[in-house]
């Protein structure tokens, strides 16, 4: 679906190393754990984005994030299968 990036822009992203990606993952996961561990049931109903109608709650945003993550994982496994079959 894209977020306004042209194919050339996406193709130009070249991490310095695998370690950079692993470090990024570790930092994101660490921050995610901190947020999730501190969350309460009341936080699920808190409005976090008023630019939508209806406004988006924290609970809805978390569902959206999990859905994105599952889709990306599926895409990665699909590509892995393609590569393994072509080798």
C-alpha cells in the first residue's frame, strides 16, 4: 500500500550492516516492552489520534500495530519460501 515512497526511494535504503538492523529491532522491542508493561486497562480507551473520525483509541491503535506486524512477518516468510525454492 505504501506511504508515499517511490520504488526508487525504497530501493535506496541500505543499512550499514545486519547488526544495525538487529540493534534497531532491540531498541524498538525494548521501548515496546516498557510501554506495554506500564499500560493499564484504562489506557485502552484513551484517545491517541483525533485526526480520524471517530478518534482513535490506544486499544484500536495497538490492534492496528499488531496487524501490521503480522502482515510484515507473513511477507518475510513468503519471500523466504521463494528464495529457498529458487536456490
